[in-house]
């Protein structure tokens, strides 16, 4: 009786052990590559949202409270060829329809959005995923202050909502607004030297 | 938004707008296989709700443990084993201590181990609610499991009704059986699209 | 019977005659969920095929060592390990695909096709046959997913092969007319059910012409857990037979 329990238990245990060992090996191979990918995506996106920048400063991380919700963010300084500060690139978090959206926003020293990219987005294909199209992202360029969402058309302070994906549009706008808010209130806005 | 309002909005989101079966396609096998009769549909969904809740309650702290040791990559294998073991354990315990409950739900339990809705809810909870391990996040995770389970039940029960109507219809020969069931599912899912935008405007 | 079959037969049976999706109605969740474009559909098919072949080989190698009592948990451990490996490899080398498949990539663990093949074939047959069986089933699965993805992408977004970096900057080939007037419903959830239903009808029609029985969901008969499942199994199968006899 005892043997009948012992043998299956031991064999199952050995299988688990081998599986974990194997996974550990594969993980050690792929881990660096995965981390590298994330860094690479971020580097590439920085150049897209702040096309004028030549180099970027060190990454600064922190937490910011916007509309009563605390969320993590990070930013880097964007520098031109003479190492003058021309703006900041922020990475902020908001929640869309299908989960977390990580937005990268470029903000120039005069407080205007220079470009928007989504580092992580998982919305409905055909609706919310249209946010990744250039026609949507380009609407943000040149806007400042607090950006609203308009269901019919884009205005000087609002972006046009994606058809059937108001939640995604609002989440995207919120990501950008958090970046602008950090620029204004944490980094001191235009008064910043 | 206050915390309690947020919990209610999570619940409604998962029942109506992000219904597991009809918009996320999780748990399609039982949806098509066990929805022929209303009572089996009810029993199956009740068992799913039960298993979803207990597996979330157990896997959430386990994930924190994995994060602590830097072993996040083991999540899939750990979660599926925990769910499988849990289901077995609950089945045995139910049989012994609560025979009436076992007769009502127990028979569905073995099927649930390989139900992607259960593993799906556990993985999605980690994805969307973060894993900072606070009690607030745990509450959110439990609420989304409850919502996912209730949404599963709603879809199953509604669809059992739709199918009973289909039985008496004169269907073209080439659509008989599974094809027409899928087309009916498509229409049911279409009706759920109407809920999009409901939750965010409810508390606005 | 099985051992008399040639390897060629083991491979081809999964393609059409026993196609896991269109004939056996297994793995319906990914069939519906990730077929919004050809790229994600084929990506899912390829990942599942890799897992299927590897797990079939491993299970077949270990079939004499694994005690039958803990057979199912052992299979689950083996399958889950391969799924995790595939997941890590995809994350490292195809990050875009990982983003598209999302939670459905780890959910390959509970794809009935894989556990089903382990239980029905790999646990009883030699290594080479099991590998070929897995490959055939995987290719059949990928093929069905490709059709779903092709139809849904064509009508829903009016493109073909979008999301692959090499083709038109990731936007895919635009199909005239459909690209300007996409029928959005095809990439949404209801479109998934609808296209699958129509494909099933076509598959049934073809099967009928060849004298094969119609594909039917046998309650849980095809599910690997069916043996431990008592009442649903009996009831649903009985009602199916009754329907069939009528």
C-alpha cells in the first residue's frame, strides 16, 4: 500500500524537478534578451517622440498623483547637439479597455507635445488598437495644458475619439495628460531653466 | 473614484462588457458542450465561479511569493498545478463532508482543470491588477474573478435558452448542429457589444 | 490498428480527416480569439505546434516510466514546461507576436488538443510516430487558424499579412475596396463565432461528400478529462445520439 503511493509521488516529484531545472536554463538564456528588447523599444521610441533630440539624459523614476490616483512614471531629458535641454520624454501608465497602457510622451521646453508612442497596449483589434495608427497619435502633436476628448472632431485642446473606443482614447489622453502635469508641476514647467 | 465604486465597476465590466465567453473567448468548450440543458449549464457555471474564486484566492499570494524569489517565469506551470491540485482536493473534500453539494457541483469539477477560463482569469488578474500584493489589489482580483464567473454563468444560461429554441427550428441541412450553434453564439455576442461604454459612463 | 499505420498516414490524418479544429472541434478558444489577423493566427499555430511536437516526444519517451495513476498531472507538468519555454523564446525573439497573443500564449497549456494527443496517442505509441502525429495535428491546427485569420483580416481590416515588419512597413498588403470599407464586425468577437460557424458548415459539406460523418461536439467526449467526467458525459452524448438517430 505504502509503495503504491510512494512511487507515483517520487516520479512526479522528479518530473517537476527536471522541468524546473530545464526552465531555469532556458530562462537564463532568454532573460537578458527580453530585458534588452524592452530597453531597445524604449530607445527607439524616444527618437520617434522627440525627433530633434540627439542624445538623452539618465532615466529618472518616480510616482505621481494625478486625479487622486498614484502611478509610477519615468522621464529622461532630451538634449540637442550642443547638449542644450530641448525637452523631456516621459513614460506614464494608464488603464485602457484591455489592460494597462504604457504611453511615451515627448514634451518640449515650451510645454508642447512633440510626439506620442505606446510602449505597451493591448486593446481590441479593429477598435482600440487603432490608437497605434499615426493618424491618431499625430493629433497630440503641438497640444499643451490638459487634453480633452471630443467625439466628433479634433480641436485645439481636444483629440478626436476613436470610433467605438472612447475608453482607449480617454486612457491615451490621460497618459499624455499625466506627462504634461508632471512637466508642469514636478519639473516646474517653462520656468525651468 | 472611490474604492467601493471601483469594485462595482470591475464586477459589471467583467459580467457585461468584457464577458469571458462572448468577448474574450475563454471557456468556449463548456459553452458549446454543456449549454444544451439549463440545469447542467447552471451547475457547470456554479462550479466555475466556485473554482475561480478559490484559485484566485490561492494563486495571488503564491505569485507574490514567486516575485519575491524572482521566479515569475514559473507562473504558468505553478498556476496550472495549483489549480489542478486544488480542484482534486475540493472534489475529495466535498464528497466526504458535503455530499449534497457534491451531487450538485462535484461532477463538473474534473472538467474545470482544463477550462481555460479559470487559468485565464488567474493570469489576467496578475496582468491587469498589478501584483503589488496590497489588500486593495487582492480585492480587485477577487472581484474580477467573481465578475468573470458570473459573466460565464450569464452567457451559459442565456445560451441554453437560445439553444432550446434552435431545437425546434427548421434549419438548412448544411447548417444543422454545430454551425448554427456558432452562428447563434455570434448573435448573442453581438448583443453584448451593445454594453460597450456602459461602465465608464455609469459613474461619470 | 494504430501500429500498422505508416508514418505518412500518421501525419496526413491530422491535416484533413482528423483536423483538430474542423473535425474534432478541439482548441476552439484560440481558434476564435487570436484569428483577427493572419500573422497572429499563424504565430499561435506555430507556437502550439512546437509545444505539441515537443510534449508528444517527451511523453512518448517517458510513457513507460510515468505511473498511470499520476499520468494526467505528469502530462500537465510536461506540457506547461514546454509552453513556458515557447513563451520565453517568443518574448525574447518575437516581442510583437508576444504582444498580439497576450494571455492566449500561456493558455496553450489548457488547449485540449495537446493534452488530448498526449492521452490518446503519445502515451501509448513510440517516439517517432508520436512526433509525426504531433506535427500533423499541429499543421492541421495552424491551417484551420490560417483560414480563420485570412477571412477575418480580409473582410475586417481589408489587408493581408499585416503586422509583419517586412511587408509594406508592417501595414500588410491593402486589398482594393475592402481596405477603404472594412467590415469591422469580422475582427470583433461576433465575427469570430460567425466565420467559425460558416467554416464548420463548409467542412461538414466536404466531409459529407466524402462519406465521413459530420463534425459534432460530443459534449465532452473529445475532452481528455472525459473519463473522469460522469454525468455530463453520459447525458450529453446520449442526447447527441438521440438527435442523430432522429
